[in-house]
């Protein structure tokens, strides 16, 4: 089956890994954050679509893919299980938009910002460098992670397509 590549969909509060030549994709990142991990030597990628920053703050936290902290740990473990090396893994982040404007001027950070920070924090703890990101703003994103080269394609409505 040379040359055929599969597109592996990652749902909301979901995660998955893939080997070259497959592509990981997740649709409709609003305040959610897409955490894309990649080992350039083995061409193994991982993608999580996280909804909330921190599993320790929530009682019903059985879905580890929903939270930045637990999803990232699971992705790294799954990638290592199929041959990735932790010290080669790099990360790219997308999403974390502020989808609604709030009229109150309180300083509570939006869930999007908190998701971005949580993703950055867990990656820092794991010593995984963030090599690129496309986060914040006020629009949704659909992303595709190419295991061929670790490229992250970001499609937006009204803001074009870019690669990071």
C-alpha cells in the first residue's frame, strides 16, 4: 500500500497518533486548542483537541483527551510506544480563540487563553519545545498535521489558509 495516505480525524476532546504518510486533522477549533506533536526522525505525529485547561479542577475528568495536561501526557506516551523519542518531539499549537466578546471588564481570562497557557505549561514541564503556534484571535480553525514533515496546515473562515 505504498503511496496511499489516510486522513485520521480527531474529534473534540479526542486525540490520536499517526505515522508517515498519514495526516491527522481536527475540525472547528474555537476556544479549544489543537496540540500537535511531531518526531521528525521517525515521522510520528500526535494531535489532541483539548477543551479545558486542567483535569485537576474538574470532578468528572475521566476523558483524559479533554484536558491540556492529561491529553499531552497521553499523546507523548502513545508516540513513544510506537517509536518516537521524547527528546526529539516538538510541538505546534493552534486555536484558543476568544469566540465571544464579553461586555464585562473583569479580568477573568477567557477559556481560550487558559487553554493556550495550560498547553504551554505542560509542554514546558515535559521539555517539549513549541516551534510554532497560531493561537488567540476570534475565529475558528481547522488544522491538518502532515507526518511527512511536521507541517501544520491551518484553515480559517475569512482569514485564509496558512502553514506553520
